[in-house]
C-alpha cells in the first residue's frame, strides 16, 4: 500500500481545498465565491485531511495537516510557503516547501533540496491546490444555501459519475510532479460537503467527505477521506516569513520526475 501514499497525499491536498461557493441561488453563490477566491493574490490557508485506506484485511490510517501562504501571485516577486506534517502508524513526517526567486525549496526527513522552477509551472501547481480545486458547480447534483448571520452556508452533494472524471483530470494534470498519477483509475462512491462564504463573498471554510476506490496495476485500495480547509482573513494582506535558505542542495528536477 505504500506506493499509494504519495499519490493519495497529493490527491488529499487537492481535494481538501475543493470548496463550494439573500436572493442569489446556491449555484450562483458558489460560482461567484469560486471566482473571487481564485483571484486573490495573497492567501493564508490551513488544511487538514484524515484518511483511512483499506486493502483486503489491511487498514492504514493517515492524517496530514498543511499551512499554506502565498503572496504576490502571478508576479516576479511571488512567494509560496507550505509547511505541515503527515502522521501514519504513530510516526510524524514534517515537510516544508517554499518558492522564491525562481527556486523551489523542499525540506523533509532530514533532507534539504532545491531546484529551479519556472513561475508559470509554480502557478499551475498552486492552481491545482487552490483555484483548480474549486470544481465547477456542474459537478454537483445538489447545492443548498442558508443564511447564518453575515455568512452563507452551502451544503452540496456531488455527482459521483462526474467526480470520477474530475478527479482523474486533476491527478492526470499532476503527472509531471507525481510520477504515476496518470495511471490510477478512480471510482467515486460518494462525495458531499459544506462550505461557508463570508460577507465579502470569499470562501472562509469548507469540509468535504469522500468515499472512493483507487486502482493501479490491478490492485484496488478503498479510501475514506474527510478534509477541511480554513481561509484566514481572505482578501487581507498576508505576512509570509521565509525559512532559512542556507544548506539546500541543488538537484536536477528531472531526477525528481518533475517537468520544466
């Protein structure tokens, strides 16, 4: 089951940020919130994902937390910081990823590496974990909205058949960064969730529960996933503190399976 972990973590980070967006209907609220949030140049997001993977009699529980900050999106001064940890079988694996000045820095399990990354490539990666995760409302068969003070609370149920294609497309687009992502077949059993849109029209929090099967090379793993995301003060300035960039060893990105 270990060969599924990297791919599943990537899927979790994408899916954990998949959000749903008075007189407007729920789909309109969703679409407008999705567009407005995706246009933010600065973001501060906290995500968590709890997963249970089952294959035959074997079960593995896996959880991951990640704090993501971004400033100067789509500019030469863009900075991106993602720090968090994965917990499995009582063991924690810490990871920090940072982008600045055309270089992507990654520290995990005592190793510190860096490699050149084009800004456009980074933005595509960010899009996969933020804007790209805001699935079109057409993937949802039902969306309901209710007022809660100044907020709108939206609950939704996804169309499982359409979600198959959506997840396959998302993970296929990640094949340059995660080797083998395009070779996995996904079967979504169910997906539902709740999102909060604040008074300014931005996502402020969201929760998604998903049940699916992942199959590769004839082996199938069942996955139960519960993900949450909190947008801290969307629309406000973000203070990003860069890590110490000394001691990183430069590597060829081709050796990591990434594409330039």
